[in-house]
């Protein structure tokens, strides 16, 4: 889907035009009441056509054969049928990808979260991502990004992009017929997307919780006197870079908050890249540099950790479900995950029972 915000111009477009974003809505298909078998659609490509060609050129430069990116498929169906299991709209999570990245590079995680009963609206932010492909085939290349100062400039449009998506999904339309709850939402993301997911709570009251995978804070949290009282979950690589500034903003989270680390990871581990590297044999091509880039943690294990913690956090926010306890139900499954600290008022269904 493509949504247009006619209240603002795109600051990064080469000519004056309204801001546009690309969104994919991942959702569980459900089960037909008559239990008849649903005819399966042919496999869906992991990347749309032009995007696959863009990344294929990069993979070829690393030594993989031509067409590698085009031969990757997902377990999702494009515009697949939806058979609701209740009359209630699906709980909604909004995802923002890392700086320069497309949400397609997180598809495995997003479809796994959707499989567990959630709708996930994944956003591509044009001119921020290196390459964005619209449903009509139009493509947008990333704007020139040379300094850390640009990160703050790209953060503000991202925050407004999330509000735009929530506004559009609240309006019934043929392009998104799946009913979702846009009044009580969780935002999560990686890198700059993780920063976006937390900071958007300063701007949009519909977002009730934020999860940040290894993202530095670049906006108001890092530069002004403000506070967030809604739940925040921070998950980072154990090999902390000097740029991580979570200590500087920790006291600005005055509600429920937890910080965790994942060993054997790098910044890129919180995406599909390790899984893709395993599937394509990229680690053997890159040798030691592959582990330096993506960490030693296997792609399937990383996928399991990320999707499990996102859904446990969602259970906590949406229903206060202590069965999704990060420690007693999730944490014990992952020796790689370590508790760092927590704070804020505790709730009856407290997932931070460390």
C-alpha cells in the first residue's frame, strides 16, 4: 500500500511533492469456519522486482551468483484471505526499519509476529531508505546522507509517517480490508527505527509501548527536557558501541522500563541479514568478516529471540498477560539474553520479574 500525507511536503524530494510512504500489512490468515482447505498461493518473493535487482547487485559484488536476491521467497501470501477468529479488530504493531534499510529486510521477523495473532504495519520511509519500491513500480533512491546530523533530520519525518499510517489504517478502504485496532498500538523498530518507535510516544498518544532494537537516540529524548511514562523495552547487542547513549536518556523513561542484551550479536543481527546469510551461504563467502558484520548467533535463533520478545511485550501491553513473562516464559529459552536493568512502577502482570 502507499499512503500520501497531503498536509506536508516531503523535505527530501527533489521537486515539491506531498510526503508518501509505502506500507505492508502482515496479518494472520485465520481458519475458515467450514474448515475447508484454502487454496495455497504460489510463493511470494522476499523482495519486489526492482528492489531485488538493487540488492542483487550488492550480493554479486560480495561474490554471490547473479539472481541470488530474486530467488528468495517468503511464507507469506500477497493479499491472502483473512478469516477472523473473533469480532474484535486485530491488535496492531507498527514497525520502522533501520537507517537506510527497507522493511523487506525484516520480513521473516514480521511474518512470524503476524503468525502469532498480530497485525504488523511495516513502513518504508522514502529518501531515508537506500531504495524504496512503490506498489505501482515507482522507485525512490535514498537521499545523500553523510553525517550523524542527518539522523535527526530523518527522525522527524519518520515520526509523522507513523501517525499518517495510523490515520489511514483507521479509515476503512479496499486497499486495507483487514480490521485493526489503531487506538492502542505498539511501535517497534531497529536502529533509527527503534529510536523512532520510542520517541513517537512523545507525539502520538495512540502508541502505548515502544521497543527499540539497538538504536541510538537522536531526537528530543537526547536533547530536551521531556519524559515518557508508557512502557519501554530496550534490547541491544552485548558488544556495546561507544555511540549507544541509553544511559543519557534512561531517567527520561519514568514508566515501566527494561533493558536487555543479546550475546553473540552485532548491530545487524536484529534484522533478517543473518538468516539470509545462512540461507545464501554468504558467511562462507565473507569468512571471518561475515561474523564481524552479522555476529555469531545463527539466523534462526536470532529470529526466534526477536519475535518472541516482541510478542511477549505485545501480550504485556495489550492484555497484561503474565504468561508472556520475559523471564519465566521467554528468557529461560534463550541463554544469550541477559537482563541489564529495569525501573518504573510495576504492574500486576509484570514481564520484568527478574
